[in-house]
């Protein structure tokens, strides 16, 4: 019998012919190495990180740089820019100087992007609005993927009556246009709030748009998961586990869920992009984030009446939405290519 200390080491043998970094090291590490080669995906991830960090620093920006409260009107106040004192609401630029227009971009710390119709700092509100928009989109994505994983795995693995019931529920949700269903739920819940037994969710709570947006997109993720699980349920390793009498719960957790995790990970940035657009649409219609809180959709709504005098109020959050959604979609494509076992990418150190 060969002592354990002198037993052949397959990895040491392979190192005679291959470099250490060329050896396979698990599917997740291989996928990460593939993702590191995708410059577009890395740039998108870096862009998302910068946007998130900037939004998280909104209180510091408002307090120490802008020096203003972005949630309180400043109609009769002034601001000093470059040694000059300027009215936040200035006479309109027309021959008769009738009416007033908010201060335009100063490109300085205070009112960097100008003011809105209430004299509030647009840049500060843009960062605060990004916090709410990203929070709602991210939380709704987690809720959507969690529900989709539960429904899709149970429907695909259990089959029979359970599959029929869950599939018909998904069909009902699928039959409604997404925005029509979201708007209908928002109008009802925003006006009345949500009362579940002893628990009450107020109409201005961010939990309402999170729940609404998270639910309406469940069929779009649950159906692909169900199809994937249907194939996994007939695979050899699952059939062998069933034949050995392994409990269904252990099979679902140890065999099915890890094989579905990569699909859910690919769906995450794509679903989040859809959720961000939906949240912005609902907030623009005043049935999402409620005042005095801000989101990118509410800022666009505030700027629609100023589109001729101060277009930056509506353009700035629109550009932020475009950049964020584009980065999420490019990152989703990069994750799909990295996690696809058929991707013909050469892994390099």
C-alpha cells in the first residue's frame, strides 16, 4: 500500500505539462476569468459602481458641496456663485421679461445643474433620486428572482397538479400588459395603502413600488427557470438521486438550485434594467415614489413644464436612466457569455 504522503498527485502531474493558471478550477472561477476578458462588461460594471457610490454620497454632496436642502422650496432665496449673488428664480428670458425661470447650470458646487421650478438644487435631487430609483429596482429584482426561482423550480420539478396550478397563475400574470398591470396596482395601493392583518404599509412607503414591480415581472423569469428545471429533472444525476431515495428538499437545494443559479444571475441585471424603467414610468405618472421623496422619474415630471426654459431639469435624469440601463444590459450580456459553457473564449491569466 502506497503511503498517503507519496500517493500520486494528479494536479502535480498535470503541472508538468500545463501552467497552473491554465488548469480548470471550477465553473464559477472559469466564468469569472471569462468575464475579466470582457472589457465592455467590466466598463459597464465600473460605471454602475460609480453611479451607486455617487448616489450613496448624496447627503454629503447636499450638505458640504451644494449647501442646500434639496427637499425644501427656495423660491425667494439667493445664492453666491463666483462672488456674484444670483436670484434662484430669475426673470424669464423674453422681450417683456414676464414670469420667472429657475437658475440655470452654474457648473460650480452649488446648483451645478441649476434649479427646478421650486428652486431646489437639481444635482442634489438627481443623486437622492438615484438612491430611491436604484433601491427600488434592486430590491424588486431580488424579490422577482426569488419568487421566480421558487415558482419555476417547484413547477418544473414537482410536475402534475402543482405544475398546472403554478403555470396557470403565471399565464394570468403574463396575459396583462406589464405597464397596465403595474399602473392598475399602483393606483389602487398608492391611494389606499396596503393592510395585511395587523401590518399596514403606508401609501408613501417604498415597499409598495418594490412589491408591485417585483411581482409583475415574475413570469418573465419563472418560465425560463421552469423550462430549465424540466430538463434537469430528467437528467441522470437527478434520476439517480430519486432512485436512491434522497428527499426532494435535498435534491432541490443540492442539485437543482446550483444549476439554476447561473441563469438567475444572468437575469439579474436584465430584470433590474426593466425594473428601473418601470419605476421611472410609475414615478413620472405620480403613482410611484411620492413627494417629497424623489426619484429619476419624479424629477423628469418636475422638468416637463420647464422643457423650454430649463431643459436640463428633465434631461439630466433621462441621461442617468439611459446610462444605467445601458450599463445593466451590457453587463447582462457579459454575464451570459461568461456563464455559457459553450462560449468559445480562451481563458488567460
